[in-house]
């Protein structure tokens, strides 16, 4: 959710239990302004928070000229002091998947260890060698934020456009979805590089607009039923909740450009979802 409308946006997702204390809101409102200035971001989003056993990570996301590619994630333990998260590389994701399990501790310097046994040598006397993989919780945090963003970050159709130069930018003329449009998952898109666009047939792309239809729709997600869509606040606000990543809540006020999402959870994926549907 955009830091410029933090108070308003938090009220719209309060029905999911996503709240911050007055002290946290006040600290975020001032520190995110400084963050935008110091890092020269085009805008700053309050991404959410990941709950640990001994502490909480507050996450912010800075956006540049290209809203999709020019993204940097930062974390804070006190809503005031912010630290950059490293980019999540393929090797880092693999290390984190092997070494980490359970809940976050709440300490970015905490080290997870994982032992692997590799059998080497030939003949009747193979030798077992132990390899120890170590991963800091800061790296785990970077990977979790990256995965949540890649799998469940949501925008309404038309909120972002792709310019002739290929830049993904805010659509300043976006006035919001109608109430009828907001009732369909087809009109809500994943804010990531498309994975399904090349698989669509010419018939499916009959009304395709290259400036707006370059993202995957939530209706194409597998398994079906991984999103809960409801209207709240006297049917004035559309709210989407992810059943794959509990704690991800998206909101949109129809007929206005107001939209955003927030994640407040323990940073673990609901791997049991296919068996729950």
C-alpha cells in the first residue's frame, strides 16, 4: 500500500485483523518519507510485516521509474531504521529452501544450518563427506518477500500500463473498476512478469490490449479457489485474501484509483491448500 495513503489504506484492511499501533503508524509515516528521499525512489510502499518468535520485521518497498523491475525491498525492526534486503538469486532461493524451516526468529543475524552427506569415491569403500549449508535469517527474509511478491501481489486491470519503451508505470487516468468488474477475478492481475501469456490462443486474445494486458489474471491460478473475494464496508470495498499465503490482503475501492495490498503473517506458505479445496 502506498505510504502517502497509509492511514486510509490500513483502515480498509482492518477487517482482516491487519492493524498497527498508533506509535507504529506515526513512525512509519515519517520514516518512509525520509526513505523515499534518501534512496531517490519514485514512491514507497508499506509492504507489510513478517512475524517472528522474538521480533517483527516491517517491510517497505521502493519503486523506481519501472514499477516492476526497479524494486528494492527494505526491512526494519523499529519502523525507523531501514536496511536493504539483498536481491533473491536462484542460488539463494535453493539454499534457503534446504536450510530453513519453522517460523522466523526475529533476528536478522540468526544462522540456520543444514547438513548434507555426499558419497564420493568408487569401489567397495566409498567415502561420505559432510557439507554444511549456512543461511542467515536476513537471506531467508529476502527470499520470502520475493516469493510472496511473485505469487500473490495483486493489481486491478488497467492500474498499470506498459509504455512504448517497455516501462511499467502507474496509469494516471485509471479511475477504478466498476462494481460489476470488481466481482470477477479476471479483472485482477499478478504484478509480476507474465507466465501464461504465451500459452493463450488467438481466440483468448481477441480483445487484447498490449498496453494493459501483459499480466496474468488471478482466475488462471492453479489450484482454483486459492482466492477469497468479498465486499466489505457496506459493499463499498472489494477485498481479496490469498489462501496460499495466509495474511495477504488486497483491497480496491470501485470507481476510484484506490488499491493496494499488505502482507501480515509468519512468512510460511500454505502447502496444504490443494488438499483443503
